[in-house]
């Protein structure tokens, strides 16, 4: 919003919210009806192609958004170091409004303008006319319109809304008040209307010109330099005819220079060219990829979660992950990505952050939770995790934290062949990666053997010369859960699949004098056995009443069990996957997490289902280990000092999530 909003600032359909797309429904339905009822000779190509062209514009913009966010996360050729925050994402979430406006005006223009129907697909003279009119009147008028918009009266009422984004993204290019967009449409319609009235227009000229505007707008607002210097060396005059991302970035940081649209020659003529352009351009071109100090390795959750990545739909990524009905419309893209994830090997960079001179990155294993649970994928996924650790080690990363199923992923390929009741097995022959995973799995099931891979320990054993420290974040997850339990609680109920985090929580509670209860006999026996290994004097109790007011829950909590809980029960997950919220009369915490401090930069997306600026405990643990310089791994059966990591987290500005209401 501008600092002093003027008239026609808001879009007319703002009150419609997500239903704003219905304004195009009459024309779209009429196009479908016309295509189905008329024969091929009577169908007008321009009218039929208008709606597919609008869809193409949406796709074109989304491609630029994804490309830009990926490149700025890597860091090479980045122009401005400042990050993007949620405020900017919210402000730019209506970037498709200008496509709706253009579509509406194009449909109206088709109905009322003479000479539009039965327009040819291509006319060379019409294309040349469009190019000349853009380079002449459009560029000249835009330059002076833009300078006028920087006058304090118009700037404060309109153009300041666009300049609220110091660090630009491709979609920043179309974030303007409604009145400003009307002025731009009138300006850009000059070549189109001239071609129509002169009888030289064509479908290619109209659609090509609008696509050119979209391309240049998106390219110029990227926060990375992509125009090679060689291009200007071969064609020196090109610097007057085509701008670069560096050129327009200076306009957003300096405000009083570089007013031109796409062709900078008017800035040269009128003396408004920024003198630091060449230096910034060359500096951005040679800027190398940023090397992080700490990496958090996570993975995809569901096929539909790809749209919630910051490389997907920015507006969805800025909100906690929930299933949206309209995402089902994208099923061809979802299916294609699923097939790609079965074959693609290699992690990718999703996000970069900076905190207290610490560079952090978020890497993603391109596999879904469902794939992690399939036996056939065990070996390939473990290879991806190990390759990511080795890659990070080669790049000089100090700490790598394991997120979601990456931290406890083990191989169950041959486990089902073990006869029930077996208490000890003998391993012989050359030990392979599969053997390590099987041995670890047996240990977790209570079968005697070396515990080699529990929570990332396999990778440390297999690569003893690693300099990088691998952290699963168990200690901080335990500390977070313990600090979520209300003071004065005398008994808690454990439900769900018991994990390393659960065992250490139970042990800590027993030492604090809080009773630990389970409702299933097998869990009761398993928990007691593990508690004896951790703390000989610890012991859980068997409960059948479900009257406890505090439930510590993991994966496997059933609907029936939730319904048995008494009114006002507090559900606190120790798993990284929170339970479904089935009870409106109960309270639910999210998965173990902490709120990041405001100085943690470039946070513009939510981490899965966590609220804004919340980070999973395992991710925070990696950051804290790197900040403190702790030269120790936290994986396998080891756990870091609970009090020490909790106090360090608070010291660095991380805070517990608020009690749910």
C-alpha cells in the first residue's frame, strides 16, 4: 500500500478474494460454447486463443518466480544481499490481478473494436510496426510518466507501493495500484491499437508484444545478473536498447536514477543513468556461489507439497502447509514431478538465510515421505543422504542437521525374514551398507548387535575422516517438549511410535519426578527396557484410563485414541509430523520447534506445517551448534546436554512457540 493511498488504489475485485477469477467466467464459457457449436471456418482464432494466452502468461510468470528464487538461494550472480520477508510476499501476492485486468480489457476490445475479428496469425509489417512504436513513443512516454510518478505527490499516493520492495523479484514488476496499471495499459496499447486501426495487426504481433513485456519485466526485476558481458562486447549498441537486472536494481535502491522502461537510451540522453551501473553489473556477473556454514537437510512431504515450496507458489509457501482443493487441478504437473522424483538423483538448494554472520542453507532430498517408507527405495535414499553429507563436507560446511525422516532413516529390507523371538543374530562376511542398516534396525527392535546407524551414526562410521558435524537435533527437541509441559504436571501419557526423542523425554521426566504412562502393554515393556538403559532407576506405568491431561504423541496416534482423551487435553508431539487435529475441545502443539529471531534474515516461507518464522528443533539445533562452535556430533545414541543447548538457543534469540489456544 502506498504511504498516502490515492483514488483507484485498490483493485475493483479486491473484496472477492480468491473468487476474483469469476470475472472472466462469462467470456471463457462463451469461448467454450462457441468452439463446440460452430464449425472450424466460423471459429475466430483470436477469440479462442485469448484464454489459453492468459494461462500462458501465468505459467510464464511462475517460471520466472521459481528460477529467480532458486538462483538467489544459490547466491551466484546475486545483486542485492538483503533478504525477502513475509511482508513483501503478502504485498506481492496479487501479482495475477494485472493478468485479469488485461484479459478483461482484451475481451472487451475484441467485442467493440472494428477489424479485430478474423485477424491473421502473422503479418510482417504489423510486427515491424509494433517494434517501432514501442521503441519510439512507448519508451519515450514511459520515461516521462515514470519520472512524474517519482514526484512526491504521485509517489506517495501510488508509486511508493511498488518501491516498498527494495529487493525485487520477477513479480515485483507488476505490483502497482489499480490506477497505475490503467495508465500502463493505455501506454502499452499504443502499438496494438495502431496496428488494428491501420489494418496491419496480427495475432502474433499482439500476443508476442505482451509476452515481450512480461519477459522483460520479469527479467529486469530478478535479483541476479544473467545477461552475459560477451553480448554487449559483440553488440556495443545493445546497452542502449536492452536493460539488465543490475540496471533496474539500482533504480530500486537509488530511486532517482535509471527511469527507462526496457531501453536505457533515454537515461543516457537526459542524464539520469546511474554512474555505478557498470561496476555493479561486472561485480554481480563474477560473484561466486555462496558457501554456507550450516546446512539443514530435509525432504518433501507429499506430492502436493511441491506447490508449498518457496520455489513453487510464493503465496502458498508463506503459509503453513495445508491441503488445498484447487491444487488438485494441477494433477498433471504433480504426476510429472512424482515420476521425476523416482529418477532424479541429487539434492537441491531451497533457501538461504543469514544470521550473525552465519550463512545457512536449506537442502532438499527430492523424495516424498511415501517413498521413504517403501523398502525398494531404501538404498537409493540412503545414498542421497550420504552424498549430501559428503558434498557439504567438501564445501567446508561446519554443521549439517538432519530433518524429518532423514535423521532416523534405516533399512528394513530383510527385517521381516528374522524369526519372531530372536534375541541375537550373527553377522558374517564383508559388511556392506545394507548390513549396517539391518544391524541398526535389529538394535532398535531389541535384537543384540552393534548400533551402527541410529539417527545418522552410520554416515559417521562409514566416513571417519569427515570434518563436518552431523546433528539430529534430539537434545533440542527433547528440551522443547519438556518446556511445553505445564508446570505442576504429575503424569503424562505417551502414545504413538516410540523414538529416540521419546525415550530421552521419558527419562528426563522420570528424573524430574513426573510419572510416565503408556496405554499399550508392548509400549510399556519397550519403554521400560529403554529407560533402564538410559537411567536404571527410571520406570513407566501402564494406564488404561486415558484421563491424563497431557499427552506426548508421535506417529501412529489413532483417531479412536484422540476421541478417548478428556476435554481440555493438551497434545504435545515429539514426532516431526504433527497429529491431525480432530478435537475442537482440546489443545494441540505443533511439532518440536522454536520461533526464529527477527535478525534471522530472508525468511519468506513456512517450514512445512509450522507457523511463520518457526523453525523445527533439528534445524535450530544445527544453527546453534555452528554458532557455538561445538566440535561434536549429535547422532546415534548420543544426546547433547539438554540445559546447555536450551540456554544457548534462548541466548541467540530463539523463543518457544506460544501455548495453543
